[in-house]
C-alpha cells in the first residue's frame, strides 16, 4: 500500500463523533476528580502508585493470623499485563472508517467494544483487527486509563473514557472504558468508587479481596451475616477472611474457621489439600471423636480427620484404630497392607486369642496382624489355617497327621480318639507305616480278629499269654505256648517289610525302654487290619499301627509273623 505524503483527514461525521465522545468523557473525569473521597488520597505520579499504597496498607497487619493451620489457598500467580482484571463486553469495538478513496479501512475494528476495570492497576491488551499499517493508540483521559503504544490499557483511577486506535489511513476504532477504584479516606478506611464517582455499597469484590460497605459506603468489619451467609471482615484492612482464620465470636474462646475464596464461612465436611475437616454449624472447626452419618471419625488437634492407622485414646485407654480414606472408623475384619486385622465394635484393634463366631483366631501381640500356620503360645503349639481359623481334631498338614485338642493345643504322646490309641511324636506328627495291604480276608483271619475282641485280659505284664489265648480261641487248638513275648518274637516274627504284614499276624519287639518288664520280655500284639493293632497292657486296647511300631521299636526293631508259623491267610 502506498503511504501518502500527508495523512488524510477523517470525514466530518467521524470527526464529530469522536469529538463528542471525548468531550463527554473529559467532563465526567473532571467531576470524578473533584469527589471529596478521592481527594482524601494523594495522587500518584506513576501508574503503580495507587497499587503500592494499597499494598502498604494491607501489609499493616492481619488480625486473623493463619498460624500453622493448613490453607486451601495458593499464592497468586504473576499477572500478565496484557490482559488482567478487565471485564470485556462486545466482541469488537466501534469502527469509524477513513475517507480513503479505495475504502480499504472499512473493516478496521477492536476486539472489545467495552472494558470494565474493578480497580486501578488492572490491565487489558486490545487488539486491532483489519488495521492498515501501524496503529496509534490514545486515551481520552489518562486519569481514568492510559494506553501503551502496544494497545495495553491500564486503569489509573475511576470514571469513564475512550480508547481510540487510528491506523495509517486515518481510520479509527473506539473502545469505551469504565473504571472503579478502591480509595482510602483520611482515617485510612477503604471506600470503593463506582465509575460515576458514587460510593459502592454492600458486598464488593476488588481483585481477590472482598469488602462490605454500609449504606453510606463505609466499610463494615467483624462478623456479618449477609443473605444467610457469614463473613468475617478484618478490623484494620476491611477485607474478608479467606482460608483458615482463628477468631472469636461474641467474646468466646478463639476457634478456627474456614472461608472460601469469596469470603463465605464454610460448615460441614470440607477438603483442604488432601485433608478433610469438619466444621460445626457455627463454623467452628471440630476436633476429637465425632459421630457423623452413622460413622465415627477422629479429628486431630489440627482438625484434620485421621486416615489409616492412628493410636488414640478412648475413655483413657490408648489403642490402635483404622480409618478409611474418608476418615470413617472401621470395625470387624479389615485387610491392610496384605494383612488382616480384627477391630472391635468400638474400633479398637484386638490382639491375642479372639473368638469370632464359632472360630478362634490369633492376633499378633506385636502389631495385631492375624497369624497363620504354626504358632507357639504358653509353651504349646497351635495351628491356624490360611483363613486364620484355629484347627482342632485330626489335621493333615503337608502329608502328616496331627491331633489338636478342642482348645487347639497340639497333642504329643498317647492320645485316645474314636476308641483307638495313637502315639504322637514329640513334634506332634503321627507315625505311619506305609505299604501295608490288608487284601481279602480268609475265614480264619476273620476269626482271629473276632477273638481279639472277645478274649479278655489275663492281667498286666501278660501280653504274650493273651496273644496265645486269642490264637487258641480262633483256631480251636489246645496247645499252650510256653514262652514269653521275646520268645514269640524270635520264634515266629521274621519280617519287618510292610508288604509282608497280614491281618492276624503277631507284631512284636524283643525289648523296649518304656517299662521294666518290657525291657526284659519285650511286647507283642496282633494286627487286626485297617492300620490297627490290639494288645494287652492290663486291659485290651486298640492302637494305631504306625504309633505301635514307632513307640515299641525305638531300641529294637519291630517284626511280624504268624503265631505257631500258622499262615491264616491260606
């Protein structure tokens, strides 16, 4: 585009429109400057002066020190001078076309038709749209707002003015500006002036600060109930409390209160950062144990609701309690960190032996975690399943049988259950003898077993005599064997291979260490099948085969064979 040697003059209608707007705005600015409240504050030589004075007043002190309480308010970020604070109205500013012959400037406009500033120091960058060449920016009143060569508008006071943009063709575009301003009187009290110079009343937000002005435009301080919402205004700065504040109400003891960014006092449950707090209907922060919605919560001295594990006092007793992520106290079985814990109805962590339903459980004395597997308590062993339930009765673990009493205590030594005697090793394991095959019994074998149940004991230390009587009763023979158990052992018992053991055979040892008689004459019984041996120890008893072999074979091996070498299986 060819730039003329001298700028073209704007058309007469355009010139008249601009002149009228500027004259009106200058008149309003003059009236505003004459307002007594405005005159109460000295003018500042630079645009930042008013902000500096306001910051100095605000720094005189805050009656509501946040102390060490947490805050949900983050520090303000640095502002971008290009666009901060102004309320923009209209997508494009008014346009006055130049009188160029080609009419190329007919589309020249601004991105905002109106700007409204809440306080001096706020800025907004205007953008010229469709301008021809460079743009020159001017303000009708620098006392209200000035504009930089780049189109950045900065509010400097209260009132109205026009920002005019002129391109190289002489075309102009106008943005109307209205600005309010926070000022201070001779008593250093804040007042908020509307663009027309009148004092604002009621709740007003200036930047991030909240004020409340009475009907005369004077600041209110202290507690104020506005439309059912409580606010707390600082006695020095007049600003509303935001975030945590410690304050008194009607002379009561100071308490902590929480206010949102609009200065409104909060009640009920509130989340600040990652912590939850409970505020009463009066707004006071609550601490200690509280019940809410059917659930118990514990609020620390800082007011934050406890979550996870917490060691707390209840009725003078210190115990561990578990709270979920919402601060609700847990009860019953709870899994945490891969471990199970049992919590009483009061929430208290339980330890030691605890009965839940019909089952017993063991909770570690150190830490309270549910125990599993073998545990020792008071010198006795107990077994707990993977579910934590205590085992009782016969229990097979890793292929080995154990017997646990009703109390859960593991048995060792001789135990009678179901009419059968078992001898459990010192580690509680039941001895076994694998490889025995009873097979199909002959009539003579069945008669031998039947006689074991009918022939009475001839007395103590007469095990071999009882065996001989059973054999004679079952077979009908009248021959009386003259020897003892040791003799029978050497005469008839010739194998210790389980595969050779048959129902009706004698089972014997030549000597054992458990009785004086046994150490001399040994001991003998009869295998009756199904892993059972019957013998005479002053009374007739039935013994588990593995137990019998282990108990009597500790010093001399146990062998078996047919009485009188008479094979009853044939």
